């Protein structure tokens, strides 16, 4: 039996993502959300804002999915988009960001053509990730 290299499966996932297959989006979201939530949290020092920013950048990624040929470009886009969104939030609330509590369900980016089931799963995953970080900080 011939085994495929690990990159073959990853390429297939990226191809499915670019083709607009929602399950591929979900896989990438589950893999990268914690990394970009942490990055955004570090920049804005506010978990609620970081959660909102991170959700928005993934929906931006989904909306522009055809533009990305490889994982490096996806990660570069996510880092740049996260940084830019965090800076926008900091500029919009320069004196009161820590008192401002964003509604994480009010996302400013509409994810085109993602089924409601996938949206529920990613929002649930984000909430669990956010909750797990809060629990770790309290210890």
C-alpha cells in the first residue's frame, strides 16, 4: 500500500477551500483560529475585541478564498488582516477600548455562501476557545 505524503492531503484541503467547500473552511478555521485569536488578543489586550477581529478576518478570507494558492499566502493574509483590524479597533476606541464590550455576534463582515450549520460550528468553537483562555487565566 502506498501512502500519500501529508502535503497531498493539505493541498486537497486548500483546493477544496478555494473551490468554496464549506467543510474545508471549517477545517482551516479550527486549525488557525487559536493562533490568530492569540495574536489579536496580544495586539488589542481585550478578549472580546480579539474574538470579533478574528471572526471577521476568517470571513474575509472565505470571501476572498479564490485568491490564495497556498498556505503561506493564507497565513500572511490572516496576519496582515488581523493587524489592520486591531489597529482600526484601537483607533476607533483610543481611550475606552478596555471599557468597551463588543458584541461578538455583530460581525462586520458577511461570510458569503457559508451554510448556517458551519457558521454555528465556528461561532461555537470560537466561544469555547475564548472560554478556555479565560479559565486558564483565572488559575
